[in-house]
C-alpha cells in the first residue's frame, strides 16, 4: 500500500520484535541478579552489551558486592532504585550512589573499580547497563558522569505519566544530564498510571529496548503486551508508543545509536579484535590500567 504524503511525514511506530525474561545469574562475589541482555538468550543489541537487574531484600544475595575488577572499551551505567552502593576506583575516585541516582562510567582505556553495598539489611534494587564504545573512543581516558536523584529531571504529563530522564530528550523537550555524543543514548524511567500512554521519537539509527519493571505494558500503535519483568526488543521505526493494560506500569526505555563494528569481548573487556583483548589482559596484569 502506498502511503499518502501526510502519512509519509509521520514517524513509523516500532513494534515488538522479541521478548525475553532474562536468566538468573551471579556476578561479582556472588551477587544474585537477572541477566537480561548479555545471556545465551540475547547476546547483545548493538551497542547495548549487557543489562542486569538486581533486586533483593536478603543481604546474602548482595552483601559481598562487586570487589575490585577491571574494565576496558565500554561504559557502565548504574541506576539505583533502592539501597545504597559505594564505588571506588584505582585512581582514587570514590562515591555513593543513592536511590534514584546514576553513575555513568566510561572505562575507556582501562579502570579498576569496586561496587559494594553501603548497607547490610533492606532492599537493594537497580540496574546496570553496558554500552559499547566506538573503536575511536575505546582507549580514551576513563571518566565519570554522576547524578544524584534530585538532579534527574522529571516530566509530568496531563494523564499522570511521569518520565525520569537520565539521558536523551523527550518529545516535550525535557533533557537528561548524561551525554555521550557517539551513541546518543536515551535512558528514560517511565511510570504510567492505568490508562496513560507515552509516545517518544527514537531515531531509526538507534537500537531500542523496553524493560517492564512493574505491571504489564503495551507497545505499539496496535498494542502488544509486554509482561512484567520482561525485556522487549523493538523493531525498526522512528517512534515508541507505550501504554497499560488496565493497571499502573513502570518501565525503562533505553536506546542508543548502532555502531556496526566488530565486537570482541571477554569478561570485563570489550574491544574490536581478539588481539586487542589479549593486549587488555597483558596491560591489566602489568598494572598499566
């Protein structure tokens, strides 16, 4: 069917291309989590390399934390919903992520850091996302972008929807504080009351995923359900439309510009070739991070 001139100017809505619940996993010194991206079910969604969800009020599940470990060649984004996490690196940088806060770390050429719970009881809940860096930025100097919960802008719609904007700009003009020009990331925490909707343009150059934190979402102009605690990978298009199925829902909307580059990865290192991975291990063993 041929689109009319008016239809041709309208952004194409992105439908769901696939759904995954992730898999139970353990990382660090035994922290229990759900691996949503970066598993045998879903290896990566270029440039999104990994997405972990951790949530427990049992300290045995998280108290051992993530002792010192290296990274090279990508970024980590830690978003905390509940609890407190202390981070520290081998360059002397240290801080605490509080509820609602974000740490956006660019590992670049190499950093050794730890992430340890700043609590021994209560709920610890949050996400860690890994975003690849282009080849031209993999050996840049490490850097941080850190934001406490009060500095993350919130957009409130007339229908009661609330959007916390970590990165990117909403269609209404609310802009998040985190910046990364090479991948132009979008990172929204979207809370929808029953009956509310949220629509957002996402460039066709970007990969896009939605993770349902609470409640059941619908995605697309012809609504397709996304169950609670599931990740939806969205197909091609220029717009994302989110709705509910009759009760409140909350989700992460994450998108980033595809790099289209070779990916060589091993544990905490993500480069473009296997030779670069070998070099990363050599540099780490020789204390060149």
